[in-house]
C-alpha cells in the first residue's frame, strides 16, 4: 500500500510538472503573439488586445492600463520585445515574462533609439487564455545584443506552508530595521533578477548583494501593499522611499515576485521604479 501511495505521489507530481511546462509554453507563446500584434497593428492596439480589464501600468504611479492605453493615440513608432526568461506557478494560474525591448520612433525601418528590459505578469483567464495584469520595466543603454532566446528555472512542485504575505511582511520589517543588504541575503533566491532604472538587470544573488552593499541610502516601504498568490508563486506591489542622511532622495513603485524554492519562499525578481 505504501509503495502504491509513493508511486501515485510521484505520478501526480510528474503530471503537475508536465502541465506547468505546457502552461509555461502557452504563456510565452502569448507574449510572442503580443509582440507580433504590436508590429502588425501598433503598440496601442496590441496592449489593449492582450490586457486584463483590471491590468495596471505605472504612469508614473499605478494606473488602470485600459484607461491609460485607451486615451493614447495610435503612433507609427514600433516597440519590439522578446522574453528572455519566464516562470509560472505550478497550477498555471500566474506567471511572468521578462526580456529585452527596443523602440523605433518612425517604425520598423528606423534605427532603434531606446532600449531596456520589461517585466510582464500574466494571469490565466476563465477561458484558459493568458492576459497581462502588470506591465513595468526599465530603460538603459543599448545592450551588446538583442536576444530572442528564453529560459526558465527548474520546476518545483512543492507548495508553501507559510503564507507568502507573512513572509513579505517579514521582509519589509527586516528591511526597515536592518537594511536591504542583510534582508536580501536572508530572502533572495540564488538566481534572483533585479532591475534598476538606467541599468541592465542584475542577475544572481551575488550581483544584487554587491549592488546593495555599495548603496549608502536607506529604503522604507509603505505599510500597505497589494499581493496576489497562486500556489507556489506570488507577487506584491508597493511604494518605497529612499533616504540618505535623513533626506529623501527618491520615491517610487516596487514590484517583487516570490517563489517557493527548496522549502522556502524566496525573492526571484524585483524592480525599484522611481517616480521622477
């Protein structure tokens, strides 16, 4: 009986893993279709086509995406992008893509004039399709190359026994009391991806800790944040204030993605997006 139970457990875990990989590919295919629609029909039309009704963008603060994009005029410019990394919850409900983008003011035949990296969060809808719910990113200097290749992290079908909301709250409290460097040392995944305006992504825990170790400012987060969780993946949206020598030097919006990794909730992605 124990042997049968073990075999059944292994079968179910394998089935969940295969299903998640299928959902992951479907989500990435949706991201590619999104970009292709922008090339064919224009950026405004594509964003409206692929967004959820309650999707948000940052302009510069949290703004309803449908209201924002509906109010924008169609433009001949071309925004091109491709995912370079993607991950999804084990139940296929929530996932994210991130990768490089280029902008051409006069259209496809123009030389790219702006570059950066995007982060898109996707939510599976009742009809099984994926719609984006959060769109955010950074701009930076031209990278060495534009890439269409993408990868993901190894599947982990374990579910978290601790509420991710409680873990995120612990993160905020520790960041205020002990600073970001010690907090990320405690909570960051080894393969964390971190984004700052004007800089290419920081990849890996060591790169993030090196960055934070060189920062002299302190960061405080708002007491209220919004959180959405699906199985082993969760994201939080918040605002932050950066101070140095008691003076406010930066305010902005903060997105953090957590994944249940090796039995613990870990930060796998974050972005600090300043409000100019």
